[in-house]
């Protein structure tokens, strides 16, 4: 994990945003990962490590369900980071906007990737794979999907 974006929704409105780079340990980057998110070792060289960043995030998400597009990936990353630092992992309840989009938009969209679903709802996503922009798009998608008919 080399960055994290969190968007907190309260009462159907985006209430808070949080973004941070994370210095991974060990700090090695694979070509394909950098090609996806654009981050390099130089970008995160002075960034805080995961436990420091998570100490800021944990109070923001305390008591909340977590929502992600392809939640299995995000849950896996979060669990792995907690394990790597011998941190207790709260059993966060996750919801997946990708799964929900597949169900609610079946026959409407061929693909339910984040960019496709965001475009369907007219949600801007100029910097796909930027953690904060992806988190905000996911939050807005969740709000759209929850408002639409079952």
C-alpha cells in the first residue's frame, strides 16, 4: 500500500475527506503497479508508514461500515497491512459497490469497473487510481446506487 483515500459519508452527504501517501516497507515498487497508480519510490520516500497513517484514519471510520469498489481487494490490503505491523484488525464490515452495480445495472452496463460506473452516473473521475479520487467516486456511486430502485 502506497497511498490511501477515505471519504466519510454521513446522512447521505460527503462529510470528510482524507488522503495520504504511505511509505511501504519494504519500499520496492513493481513496474506494473507504478504504471497503474503512477506512484514511485521517490513519491513516498518521506511519507509516513502505515501505522502512523492508520492512526489518523481509524477515528474517522470508527463504527462505520466501509465501502469500496472491488471490496475484496481493499479488505485484503487493509488486513495485510495490519498483519504486517502486528496491529489488531477491527473486523470492519465491507460493502462492495462493484457487486451492487453488477446487480442493479445488469443489462445496462457491460462492465462494472469504477470508471464505467462513475461515467454511467456522470461522476467525474479524471485521475482514476488516485486513492482519494477513487474513494470519492466510490462514495458517490454508493449514494447513487442506494437511491435507485431495487
